[in-house]
């Protein structure tokens, strides 16, 4: 099971092309949730400039332990198929 689930939005809006969902049930500390959110935004920045579509990213419990490069690999693997 993947640590991050990447879905393409049906109706992308230019105001909010990226939605990141990290539940407090999955990650208890706000600082850990914010760190994960910042890493995902950094990875998605380049992708959003190229692709003109919206994305929803849902974090699973394994996502907390991922490094930046592992997050990048996980997201790119799900977007490029």
C-alpha cells in the first residue's frame, strides 16, 4: 500500500490546484504534519508548472517516515503512468 495517494481532480481550479490531506489521526504532532505538507508542496511545485491540472494528495501513516527523495519518487511514480 502506498504511503501517499495522488488523485487528479475532476474540476481543477486555478485558485487551488493542490489539496493536501493529512489527518491528525495519522500524524499527531502539528509540526510533523506541516513538515510533510511542506515537502509535498516542494515536490509538486515543478509538476504543477508543467501540468495544468489539479491534484489531491492523501497521506497515509507510512508517509511520516519518508524522506524528501522518497516522497518525490512516490508522487512521480503515481503521476507518470
